[in-house]
């Protein structure tokens, strides 16, 4: 539970308990409207609020009740921010990566494509971060984390590109759209997903025989401009190395570090943003 717990006199305590119960009851009695996604968020947050109420965790019960009420009105509430929770240092990286994964899926339309799974993933993420801050119920932590991962797997499957039947008489293929390879915070190491994207790019190079392959490294705005320029160079170099190790000729590869100067998402300075931590690979005919 977030914040300090203060001892209250009996009369004030009674009023507080009544108010907490009322918040949960208000959420339970609400009639949800809005999209399929907000309706599913409502159901999930009512469930979390009730579970915390049963444990007499009034602070978190109220938090989830308020999110349920907002969702019931058709509002899209955001998943909890990692920085707002008092987490042990050893838990921050996993939860930050999970948050970035969820945020990227939502930004790419998961709420419309897979509303039930996307809402369940968000509710389970909030459950996970709340239980992890308390860090006293390992079974509950595991259940929330596993629920998040299972829901995200369904989201990813729903959003995966669907195979298309080839046209009977295809026109000469144009160069494909640029490819984006994403990186963890302050890292130039290719993740499993990044390595998979490299394989896709290598296949595209073999198919389209481009005259040039332009590799541009980018960063978010967390950290100094000079540091980010160096990090962008290293990210681009890591992708170049991976491409060449898969058979792409060094003679057609051009590498550059853009740094923090061309963000995909404009955040202002000093902001960690998953969608800006990327290398863009462009095939030129």
C-alpha cells in the first residue's frame, strides 16, 4: 500500500471506513458506458477494488474504485506509472519493461483490436505493481504478473500481421517502409524482439536487392545530448553488425547516429520513452 498508515481515533476511523466502502459501492453500482475496452477496464478495476477492500487496504481499494468509475463513464484511464510506486530497486526494470510493452501495444491500437485482452493486461499490470510494492504476498504477485503476461500474449497474437495471399501477377515490388528496432533503456544490446526484426530486414534485403540500406540510431531524451548521440551511434553500430553477420553486404550499408533530435514521440527533454529508443532501417531501391 502506498503512503504511510496513520493511527486514527475511533470516530474518524469509522468515518473513513464508511467513505472507503462507499467508493467501492459506488463503483460496483455504476452502469458502464463507452467502448468495449473501457467496459472491460471497469469490470477489472471493480474486481481489484473489491479484493483490496476485503483485505482492508482502503487506499488501494479507493484507487481502483476511482479508476473503475472513470472507466464506467467511458474514459480511457492509463496504466499506473512505475515512478509513482515505492518499489524495491530489484523490481523496477521488470515493471518498467512491462509498462513499456503495454504502452506500445495501446499506442498501436490494442484497445480497438483486442479490447478484452488489452484491458485485462492493463488491470493485471496495475495489480502486479500494487502487489509488488507491498511485497508480502508472493502468490498474489505471481498471479498478477502471470495474468499480465498471458493477456499480453493474446494482445500480441491479435495484433500480429495477418498473412496475405500473393497476387497472381504482382507488380515489381517497391522498397518496403522503414523498419523500427526498439531498445531497452540506456542499452545498445539487441533484445530477442530486435533480433527477430533484424531477420525480417535481412529477408527484405534479399528480396528487394536495395542499392543502399540506411541505418539511423535514435534515443529518447533522458540523459545529455552528447551522451545520447554516442548511444545512438552505438545502437546503429549494433544493428549494422547484426545485418552484416547475416550476409548483408557492408558496401551497401550506411550508418548514422541521430541522437535525441528526431523523436518518434515528442516528449520534451529528460523523458524516458520506449518508442523513441529505436534504430530505423530504410531500404533504398
